[in-house]
């Protein structure tokens, strides 16, 4: 059974739902090693000093930022730690927005939020309310030493936590020379438009992700399997022991907490952070945006809650 990357609570208003953060993607890339063609021995990459050619031990390696060609400023580990956000175990929803307001370019990586034991009521309450209102929750979460902006949204029986890109990570289309103006500016006739629409209609169908496969990888895998069998090669996989479930959570009075949250919001309206506002404002409303993002993790189902364990490194990006 997969282990959680992070465990904590999903918080909206005064309600807190114990959850585990599970990866919503599966890496299927084939990993290759480089060998010396003469004797088929692995090639080792060493950390060497560019001037002396001598190997440098890890303890003597420091991080530096190249601010100009050949000019560096050195950062100590204490500098990096001081800039890192304080670790906390809460996915704290700051605001709720219409799913269609978020430009699909902001969506980066999916995770699954799995409820803790006896925490199903709050989980289902949020999931179905988001579904019926067409809203997504904009939140922040700290995983390892980095803070991420994220969106919490329903997908089938799951609550999906989608890591969002920050506005400064996106390239503004205006930086490129793109065709603007109307169809007539490009001498596109109504007949050409009608024919294009007819072609698109004839090629239209239902989105079925299971119909698509990485054919290149499958052909390589078939080739590798044949090579392994021809040489009598075998592989073994050791199963990891399944973690136990989280401890039982306390039963809470949801009606009371919801009412208190509503009263608190009436007195002090929620303030949107600059990053959250930019993500929503820069996005062009599109009815298809919500539908496009709904299928991001359709192939994955929510699994049972697992024991609180040390955080496991999540793939980074483009995959954090």
C-alpha cells in the first residue's frame, strides 16, 4: 500500500478534517543507466573541482546563485532554512471561487486527499457542497520545506488537491507574436469556417482517457522484456509492509462549527492573498475549464487512510 506524502488536516472555517495526502499520479517512464560500450560497466558521475579535477566530498559542497556570468553569491544552509516557511499540518482553505474562473494553465500536479478514520462526514460534506456549488477551495499547504498554492476540488468520490502554479511561473502570451483581430483580417471566409466546424463535428467524441496509451513506452517495454527473457534475466519486487490506519478522530458538531464559521465571516470577510487574487483575476472565464480539470485524476480512486509517517519526497516539476 502506498504511503502518504503528508498527513494533517483540511481546514475550512472552523471545520477540520483529518486527511492524508497521496500522490495522484504514477510515473511510468523507463529509467536508463549509461554504460561503457566497451565492457558494459556503469558510468559513474563524480563531483570534481573544475580547476583541480579533484573529487569534492559532499561536506565541502555549498549552494550558490549565479547572478552574473562567473559571479556567484553563496547561500549557507541556515540562509535557506530561514527563508523556508514554517512547517504546519493544515491545508487551510482561504477562499472559494468558481471552478471556471481558473485558467487551466495554473493547474500543475494532482494529489488525492484521503480522509482519516471516522473523518468521513466532514470530507463528504465538503466534497458534495463543492460539487453542488461548482466551487473549488483555494488553499496553501507546506510539503517538506516549500509552501504551495493549491485548489481543493471534487472528483468522483475523491477530494483532489491540485498544486497550482504561481502567476509569475506562467509566460504571458503577449510576449510572443500571436495573430490577433477578426477572421476577416486573415481573409477567412464563412465557407471555410463552416467547413472547419463540420470537420471538427465529424471528429468529435467522448473523452475516454483509458483509450490513450504511451505507445512509445509500450514498444520499448516489449523490446526490453524480450531481451530479458532471451538472457534468462529475472526481477524481484519486495512488498512493503502495509501501515496501520490512523487513530480514531473525535466526533464533532458540524452544525455548530458551520454556524460559527458563517458568523465569523459576516464580521470579518475573508481576505484574499495577492497570489490567490492573481490566479483568479488573470484566468479567463471558460465553461470548459471546469470540465477540462475534472478529468485530471479520473483514473485514480481514493484509498484507505494510512498511519501518519515521515513525509516522502514528492516528484518535482514541473512536479513538486
